[in-house]
């Protein structure tokens, strides 16, 4: 068990006086679902390598397979899983003493598997590091706590709170609304503490049973790992209390959607925020990053809004952007500059949905920033007023988004061309699966009327 000396303090504290039973060797697939193997702790300590087929990254969310194999054909070669012991964390909802460890997917020659989402994010971060820059991100996580839904044909409904009444909508920032599902929140805090995660704050959002969790700013890969872990721990906390946690972008009609807003800043080699000039003013780099987002985010929407449901969130006057205008302290724009001291100046991308894979969502957003710094262009003029009065300029469906993504060769080079190829094929396959399902709307309005 010498490897336990390499794990974070929180993981060792969790096991203090206990015997480790099991280790979950996990990776994130394209949707962000945890895949891998659970092995006895004794076997994990003895075995130098674990393997999984690379076809994991060619699977749709439904479990179907996309025809995305390379020139060698569909032979499903194994990837080598390399543990990142810095990610070891408790699985406190299990019945035994279990640690989770995120692994990196490597090819047999030791190079990163290009389709692996964590590798995609590491690649983008590495491009900034070659420029002498350290990217800093702060993700915000929105989700709904809803009643158990066992019939997909039945609409999703708000959960029942402690009072026995359904969670109410339009109660943003209400403390009593959060208290309604306090037991779930308590377990989220307990699980996060056991896993060594620091929550910056929990608030009630505008939807019925909608909650937002903010995380401390920091390293993009570390924060993406935490969002990946948080999705699982939040679901487990909800299940303990007979409800579901959902990260769908738009789970309930006529309610706001759930976003994963991403705050960006960048440090130079001396640790200074490159958005801040000598007198505290805004630098050229600040404007270049905004311009990069305005130029390239439309081509990256396919990663920030990966499902047909994702586009239901982009509704005018409903707490989600409909364009790429930018402004200071204006939540109607797609790109917002929050109020802050100069040293904390940052750019917030409000387009990403909470249904995106956190590795890919952060990687795509950073890639747009990177291209902006490369191009050194200026953004449009700051928007004044309500940006919902402006023109819509983002794709409104998966197919349109994928068409833009497929033509974005510069974005592909930043993320990795092979990843871009596989991602597009998988998502188009997923969309084709969706088109085979007849919706209740079609049965209600077309059955007897056309």
C-alpha cells in the first residue's frame, strides 16, 4: 500500500484507522460519465497497469456505438490507464471503505489518447504554458433537485421539501427555499468534506428546486476533476433522500435552465493577472480574450451544449444568453465581466450548460481564449442595456452546432484533430438516435390534424 503515501491528505484522513477495501479506477467518457473498473485494494496495490478498450470514446450516451474507428478498423485496442494519485478521493456513500482514483488514458506507445476528455483539457492547458501563461478557472454548477422520475414519458417535477410541498420557483437566493431540502444539502457538504473539496457557496437559483454551487478558482484540470466528482456525489446525496439530482440543461418546461458558467483569468510567469495593467486598467490581452470568445465560441457550442435538450436553455428573457455580446456586470450577455478588484479581473463565459462534460466544456472555452490571444483582435463594442434585445447569434440546435464545429479547423488543432473527428461522429450518431423517437408533442398535434 505504498501508493497511499502519494494520495491527498483528505483521502488518508478518510481511511485513518480503517482498512481500504476497494479502489475505483475511473476515467470520464465523452459525455462525462465515469467509466472504469472497481478492484480490491490488494489487487490495485500489486498490479502495475489496468486496461480498457478505446471504444469507450466511440459510445453514445444511450450505449450505442458510433462508426468512429480509425484506419485500422473496429478492433477495439486497449488503452493503458495511468493513475493520477493526486485525484484519489473517498467514495463516502459506499457501504465499505472505497477510494476513487482518476486515471489518464494512454496509448501503448505512452502518448495520450487524443479522444480522452481529460487529455484534451491537458493539451489546451499545455499550449498556454508554452506561452508562459497559467490559466485559472472558476466553474459554477447549477442543477435541479427533482422528484424521482421512473417513467420517461412523465414530465419531471420538483421534489417535495421538508414542508411536504413541492419546491417553489422564482425564489432566487432564498434561504428558506434552501432549507426545504436541507438534508440533501447537508449530505452534499458532508460528502464534499470527506472528499477534500472546498465549496465556495451554495445558493437557491430561480428554478423550482434549482441550486447553484460555486467552487474556488484554480487549475483547470483540478477544477474539472472536482466538477466530475461533484456530479456523482450530488446524485448520491439526492438518492439518499428519495429524490434525483439532474444536470440536464433544461429539465422542466417554463423553468430556467442549468448552466456551468466558467470564469477565466491568466497569470504570467511572475504570477500577475494579464488582464491588469500597471495602473489597474484593462490590458490588450483582456480585450483579445473577449474577441476570441466572440469569434470562436459559435464553433465550440457543440461541446458546451452537447445534446438536443441543451438548446432549450437558450431562451430569451430566461436567465440564459442568446448571443455573444459582452458587458460589465450584465447577466443578459453571453460574455460577462463580473465586478471585482483589478487583481481579480476575469471574463465569464455564460454559454456552457451544466450537461456538458466539464473537461471538454472548460477545454473548449479556454481554446477560444487561446485563439483570441493568438489573433490579437478587438471585440465588438461593449453592449449597453438588455442583451435580449439584441440579435441571436449562436446555433439553436445540435446539427447546426456540429456543422460549425466541423468547419473550425483552427479549433480542432488546439483541441486535437483526432478528438474533433471522433466527437463529431459520436454526436451525429446520438442525434440520429434522437430522431428515431416520436415525441408527445408530435402525437398530440400531428396525429389527427395533418
